[in-house]
C-alpha cells in the first residue's frame, strides 16, 4: 500500500509538474487583485484628489487614487486594450506551460504569480467591456506619487518577472559552476589514468 501511494504521488507530480504550485499562488494573486479592485470601486470615486472621497492619503505622498486604464500596465499603450488582452491570453498559456515543465518550487511560484497578475487585468478587460470585446478598462488605484498608478496585478507581474529573471540567472550560474567542476574532475581523473605505474597501466602490462 505504501509503495502504491508513493507511485501515485510520483505520477501526480509528473503529470502536473510545477502547476501544482503555480496554480494555487496564481489563484491567490487573482483573488487579491479582484478583491482590492472591488474595494477601490466601492470606496473611491475617479477624478482629481481635490474632490471629496476621491483619494485616501497614506504615507510619504502615497495614496489610493482610482483611475481607469485602457492601455497596458502603468497606463502605457492606451488604445490597444483588445490587442493586449489577446496577448495576455497567449502569454498566460505560455507561462502555464513553462510552470508545468518546472521542477523547482520557487520558479513555479514566480510563474504562477505572473500568470495570476496577467489574468487579473484580463478579467477587467473582459468584464468591463463597453466598446467591444476585450476593450474594458483596468482598475488602477495605488498611487505612489512618483510612479504611474497601478494595481495588485501590475505589482505581481513586475515582481514575478524580476524574481524569475534572477532565479533563471542563478540557475544558469549554478549549471555553469557544476559544468566547470565536472570538467575539472574529469581532467584530473584522466591525468591519474595516464600516470605511468598507475593501476590502469599495470593492468595493461599484465
């Protein structure tokens, strides 16, 4: 019974790969993003912060300020909402495929974080469409004062991408280091085998 359970667990890990970590964290990012956007819509009104209830001041100039963005992250690419939505769908599929192939926890979690952010903004474009399919505006409300207004999904995408780049770079450095160590060990073994009087040479004489 124990052997069968281990085999079933191994089969499950092989079947789902890194998705068993990426999907839960992606779902959490999506839920957090949509919940905070709903709060912003219920609590704030769009417009200048001079108006009552338009903004909530925080610290160091940061504030909650509701805006609607039909472009990409951080209000870039306004007018390309439908195209960006299609790209988000394609990118989400690619990210999930990459997560499925991952075997490490951290890389899978980061890919799930990016996917959750992409889907979070995609939900806005789908559910808030007024001028055609996928043309809805994304809800942004975090205003730092020195950075374009953003949301939890934007933050998840940026942090996830930066983290994944760092992890990939560290993995590459680790593989290069292991390759160099393997080459060194192999060269040392070849040197030992070629030394006169070594076991290999003695065997050949016998």
